[in-house]
C-alpha cells in the first residue's frame, strides 16, 4: 500500500472547525455551507482516497440531520466542490491513518456530479460519472438530507418511487421505468430478504402508473395471486387452458420423447415426421405455404397417435417398431393423466390461439395489466415446458407484431435459476434457450425480462450481464456476491461491499434504472398487496389446535383431485 505520501499530509490544513458556534444553526442551514471534514488525499482511476478528521466525524455524529450524522460511515457520501460543480463520492472503506491517529483514510468511489445553483446553493442537474476529478488537497464536505433531496430528485422521465435513499429518512428513491424495462432487470437476494415482496412492490407501482400495460409473471410458488387479486388476472391449472399444440417441436420432444442417448434422436425424427403430418390435417394448414413442425397449428392428439400407428404398419416385418411404441405409449399416458389436463385435454383442440394470447398478454388489459401464471400445482416435469411455451409466445408475438402498433411486454420470472441454469445438459433446455434469447435480443422487439433469483451464481453465464439494472438485496453466499460484483458497473463497487450487511427489505440498485447507484430502504407494502409468502409463526401457530379432521379431509380431497 503506497501511503508514502503520508509524510506530506500534515501540510494540508483543514478549515477551522468552528463547530460549537455552528452546531444549532447548522440544522437549519442548507448543506453547501457545512464545514469541511477533510481533504482529498490521492486520486487514481481505480480508487481514490480522502483524509477525514476523526474529530469532525465525532462532532457531526449527533447532528439532527440523519444523513449528516452518518458522515464518515462506510456507505455514506461526501461531496467536494470543483469550480461551480459538486462532485459526490461514496465511502467504501476506512482505516486509521498510521501517522496521525486523529485522522482516517477512506477509500471512495466517485458517483457523479451536479451544478451549484448560483442563487440557492443547491446541487442541480445531478448526473452519473464525473467529467473532472478534484485535485489532491480539495476539501470534502458532509452531505445533508437536503443535498440528497436535490441529488436524487427524479427528472421528468417516467419513474416510480419505491423507497427512501439510505441514509436519509425522507429522500425518495426513484426507478426510471423505461430504462429499467428497456434493458431487463434482475432482482437478487438470499432467501427471506424480501425479493418477492419487493417484486410485488415494484410491479404494483408500475401497474398503478400503467393500467394498460402487459406483464406476464411466472409464479412457481403460487405467491402472487394474493398480491394482485385486484389488478391481476390469475391463471393456474384450473383456468390456464394452455393448448398443447402451441408447443414447438423441441418442446414436443421434451414432453413426448422419453428415450435417452442415440434412441432419443431416432424417436425425435419419427415424432417430427408424424407431428408435421398431424398438423397438416388441420384446415388451417391448407392455405399455408410453409407448414413446419413448429407452426402453431392445432392438431388432434388422436391423429398423431393414428399417424404413428400407420407409419409403424409400413415397417418391414415389424422391425424397428420400438420407437413408435414408446411415443404412442407416452402420448396416451399424457392424455390420460389428469394432472396434465390443463394442457393436454381434448377440449383444447380448437383454434384458441388469439383468445389465449389476448388473455395472457392482457390485450386489452381491462384494468388488469398483469397476468399471474401460477405453476405450483403443475407436475414438476412439465413446468419448464409450460414456461418455455409462454416465454416463446411472448417473443414470437413480438417478432410477428413488428409492423403493428407496438405493445411491449414484460416477462417476470421468479426462481429464474431454475429456468436459465448454468448447466447446458439435462431437461428443460428449451426454456433456457428461449429465455437466453430474450435476454440477448428481447430489447429490440420490446420484450423485457425481469429475473428474480436467490442463486445468481446458478444462472447461465452472461445472463446477469444482459440485465441493465441490478437490484441486489442481501446475499449471504460468497460465490453469489462474486457473480453480482462481476455484473455490476465499476462505479457501484463501493456499494457492493455493503451487500452482506443489508437489512431485510433494503437493497442496492445500480444500472440503467437509476440515475446513480443507490442503497434503498424499500417502502412497506400494504398487507393486501403482499405475496402470500409470510413467514409462518411457529410459536403462535403451535398454540392452536382443533378441526384437524376436516383439515385433513379437505386437503386430501384436493390432493387427489389435483384441484384447489
Ligand atoms: N417491502 C416490504 N413490506 C412489507 N413486508 C415486507 C417487505 N419486504 C419484505 N417483507 C416481509 O419479509 C418477509 C419475507 O419476504 P419475501 O417472501 O418477499 O422474501 P423472499 O426473498 O422472496 O424469500 P424467498 O427466497 O423464500 O422467496 C415476508 O414476511 C414479507 O412480508
Ligand atoms: Mg420469494
């Protein structure tokens, strides 16, 4: 560590600390006049250092302004003047000056700069990044709540307010809707830190502002129905009615092909041929110039079965019939299984594509701009295909609607690591591919992705860096922290160090959706708007008893009927 310059630091003189006199009127004064607390010591591209007088930190610690009293804490901010600019920096870490125990050396990251209003002295037009660096010896000043109000004041750009900026108790934190959604976002945090509630909070604020929006939320735990009872369309196995024929060929293979290894390729080839023939039987196919196995044209499962039988009949002396039998058996199995009926029922053969897309994408929204797809009661082995079909519909719709009036769609994925895992083998590859594709190209077509996960390190490589905005709640795991660090912009590194120390429902936001990186204490969400993910109170619930007979009876009935 090159602290050799320390010898020289003694020659800097801090402004006289006329603390006692200024203490009480300092509360009323606006910040630009607060006494300096130290000086810039070293400036370099990667990390700059400031010297702060311990006495000044002490003096300010009892200041009535919560923000000023935090001065000199890790995670707090300081400002310095450069001509008629103010430059804002964030304190990343601190150490005692070995040469002078009355001072601390703090590493700081520059956040941005603003102009000084010549009349009021307030900081105006604050923007990210600095065009000029201050020189060593420049005095640094505490930042007040008043400053924070001006620094974080939202511009006219469309935004939603979601909480208060740390460490103030009043400065509102704004998320800019267009850059947030335009470049995807990720919401990360260890379990129980408040991800789902924060997601509900942000989506509620957006829905309140855009009641004609189009949001599709994949909800694997059935939590969000409670949160969006008023302004959301709720779909589960009972009413989703997802037609099986909307699946493309790859998704068909994931459901119908059970063989492994080289047998799998054989089965897939046969399925491709027979599926195409089945689709071709539809009246809609007649007028189509290019019918493919992927075309979303209805067909009858019984037709597919019959075609498989016919093809099998054409074989020489019955050799090689095994793949046909495997496929037929699986198709029959799926058809007969009541757990699959939300997708494979005989009722779903009609051409309902337009109705289906209208209801899922909320076109029109009819006051319910968000659709919640509760996949919790679906058989585990089919959920990834369901998510794949829905995500692909979103993307394909956007592609084929390019010449139409644009209807941008936001796709939100809870437990995203399940669907975009960093493994490229195993089941569920089609959903990984489509979500990766949306991450890469969705922006161009007006498809936005919101990924929520507690395990960022399990996400496929590169997906996180496609997210323009990262909302990070507390992350306990080291590996997860590293992944988030890698995806965050340089200037936000100082904030990152506080990720393990965040309290519940506190988060760090950086990237496109915010003017500069911020640490936010999220607002309390009204109870009726929270997802049903409340932590159960064991101590209270274990005081209760009674009605077990009925509870068990009703539960088992639902369990057997696979209905709610
Ligand atoms: N902004 C908030 N307003 C009110 N309550 C909140 C808020 N944030 C979190 N909570 C409460 O904290 C608890 C945990 O929140 P939540 O279920 O959202 O966490 P999570 O990170 O999604 O957890 P998991 O990883 O288990 O899904 C809940 O009881 C929730 O009500
Ligand atoms: Mg959750």
